[in-house]
């Protein structure tokens, strides 16, 4: 909340949970909403069985983890969207300002890959992929 209070930009995915989270961490602030920040959809495995929704969620994340290890965790369309998002965010803070970005774990990973490829540095992670986790990035604008 302190970072959001001091950030020039607060941006969020256009999905309701991201917008509500942004409002919660930055009350009384303008929030820029963008579909660029939408979550990447995980494939739900096709199995001939019935399971509780939580079991399907766990299974989908296990399959995603396997695909990450194999380097096949995203589609070309999602990769292109991550590139576009990284370019947009870099432009947003090109003046040296700070942005707080409220997005989703799977897509956040793709954007982080693109930021790192552009010379950004990770400033740390808190909470991994948990709800309310944070990943920080910085770019040296003096060069």
C-alpha cells in the first residue's frame, strides 16, 4: 500500500479481482485498467472423471508447472501480449516514475521474462505466486 501511495501510476488487469485489488491498495487513486494485463488461461486437462473444482485447479497448475519446465508454458499470442505489455510499462515509467501493476501470476511471469530481457533487474519477490504477492523490477534510466 505504501508503494502504491507513492507510485505515479497504478495499473490493473481488466478482470474484476485485479481492479478490486488495485482499489484496495490504492484507494482514492486513478487506476488505469488494461486488457493487456489479463491472466493467461491455463489449460484444463481432459480426464474422464469427476473431481471437485479445487482438484481441477491443482491439476491445471501441475500441468502448467510441467510446461514451464519444458519451456512450453505460453502460447505465441500470450508471448506477443507479454512483449507488448513490457513495452507499454517501460514507456509508462520512462520518465523515472514508478508504476504499481496489479495483474495475475501466470501472466506476470511472462511479463517479467520480457522486462528482464530488456535489461531490467529484479528487486525482489515476496510471496511467489501467492495472492497479494509482489515482484519488483527496476531499470537504470541513466544509460
